[in-house]
C-alpha cells in the first residue's frame, strides 16, 4: 500500500483484510478493510427503538444518525456546507450545548443485596460509592475483557443505575444472577438522559435548578425538577469540559416538558443542540466502547489499569484473569499484541467521523502494524490527534510512526502516508478531568 490510493467503495474485490497487523490474540479480528465512505441510507423502522427525544432532535436539525444500544442516535445537526461538526465543537468549548444521549439506557439494580451484587460485577469497590454519588466503572467478563464502561449512579443505599455505553448489559446482569441468587431486581427503567456540556453549563443549570447545583461535586448527584418534571442531575459528561447530565424520570411521558425547558433557559447562554462531541472526548482521552474498546480488550491495554484495584478483597467477575494478566505484564510478558496510544499526525484537518480504522505503520514501512480507532483535528493543538492501537514495543512517547490516510485528507500532498508521533494522553488538560486522567497525574495504576 504505497503512494496515493482511492477507496473503491463497494468494489469488494479491491478491498482486502489487512493481515500484517498482529491480531492473533483475538477471537474476532477488527475489520481493517479500507472501504471508505460507502454511501448508504439508514432505514428507519420499528426494529430499532426511537428515544423519547428522537422527534425533538429532528426538530432541532438532526440530519444524520447511527445506532447505539439498539436505539437511533443523533450524530449531526450542522450540515457540512455550514461548517459541520467543527461548528458544534465551537459551541461546546465556548458556550453550552445539549445532547440527546437517551441511548445511555439506564439499568436499575435495586434491593437488599444491591451493593453486594454491583460489587461483584464491577472491578472497582462499590462499597466506597456513597448514595447520591457516581463513578466511572468497567464490567469485565471471565477473561477480563471489558463488557461495558458505564457511569454508575448510586441513587440510594439499595439502588444503583448503570448508565450504559454501547453494549447490552441487562441480559448479562440477569444471566449472572440466575445462579448467584442475589436479592435484587434488575431491569431497564424509563429514565432518559441529556447532556449539558460547555463552560456556560453551570450557569444554565443554576437557572434551571437553583444555585444549589453549583455545589454538586464531580460525579455528585442531585434530585430536582426541570420543566416541572422529576430528574436526577449528575456532574458528569463525555467531554472533559464542565458539564452535567439530566436524567429524566418517566421520560416517555415528559420528554417535551424537560427538553423545552432547557431550550428556553438556554437562549441567553447561546445554547446549541449538538451531537456527542467525539472530537472533544478524544482530546480528553475518553474511550468509546465498540469503537476504541470491546469485550476482547483488557483494561491494561487501554489506559484503564487504574480500574483494576490491587486491594479489593471481594471477588468479582474477571478478577482471577485480570490479576493473572497484570502478573504477566509486570514480568514483561503482556498477554496481548497491541496497546492503545495517543498519536499526533499530519494531513489535512480531520473534521468528521472516520469510516474505517485507518492504518498505522513504522516510518517508510511496506506493511501496516496498527490502526487508528478514533481520529479528529484539535484546533487548540493545531494538529490531527487520535487514539490508536500499535504493537506493544512501539508505545513509548516520542516513537515515530506514520498514518495511512484516505485521499480526502492528503490532497496536495505527495503521499497518503503522513508522519505521526506517539504522544501522551490526554492530549490537553481537561476542565473536568476524567478518572483515568486524575489517576495518571497522581502516578496511580489502580482504583482508589
């Protein structure tokens, strides 16, 4: 794969799986065919669920969507001819934005054994989460692979909500408890969140809920009303910016009341309804399940070592496998071929979602050895950045690599191969640093 190239779209005969990237440790390799932006139209049907905010997102200008947790998920409001996702980025980092994230389905675990059950299914210590607080957590399978990385909300002593990333966790939780027999109920509940993100988010939330919202700590919760409807508010988000999530109870009944109240209060703050800001979460080093990680990913591969405590006495799913994996890593024999790094690289600014896992190689190499999972352009750093998977021996900061880009990002350049360098993650400091960022700045490799 040398020089410039054209992605042939649906001409599958010219698209081959890349075999030079060592994925021998996976059961199902990542599909590294470079098929490009194959034009298709999404079919809207009753097979995939519409959230209570779906029609409201459409009214706000949503023009494209994907599927997430078996629900339609808005992924664009500003058209490319009008500046596209980078206009939405500007609103996020300078003003305040609202996102329809009802796809973060809420799985409630409630009952006398709720704490014990949750402590068994997450790697962190659930007993350290106080009522009306939350944590970013991971759940692993028996092999140590990451099944989901939700925000976990503890509503009360005997009630938890898993605010899901993109995998169906309810069935897993129910299946585990068939034989374990914890005294809990496990069910999806009629609660749908929106995110309020950006530097003006605190002022907007204070207008909606009163001055007390300013006192919510990071990952703290507060009960209140928006538009006269009951909500739980958390100071969390998918950005690294100051932000909140509003979890609306009985959302199928009251979606319009809450949504319209936010729009009305947001006018004086220049509120914009936008899609989830993947360009900003990449800069913060926040992972996207199914894109950056999956159930064949160990937390040690993707900057989540701190999620695997050395001092959690209680048993949990995957504990044995994770502790064995850590022993191998510390002995210099990691049980995986690739590891996640941050990359800064050249080419024209990447201002939209990548349709493929673009390839990574050593400088001037003839074969690819890794791939990018999440790329975007950082206006602050004035360069393209990405989360990428590269061989374990190519992960040191400062390692020189190259990225093989499609033609749309190399026009006028002599080659589609652009220089890249391994850099530290997060790519720039966050207003609200996520747990991984806090752990790394303290020199920790475990969950406190």
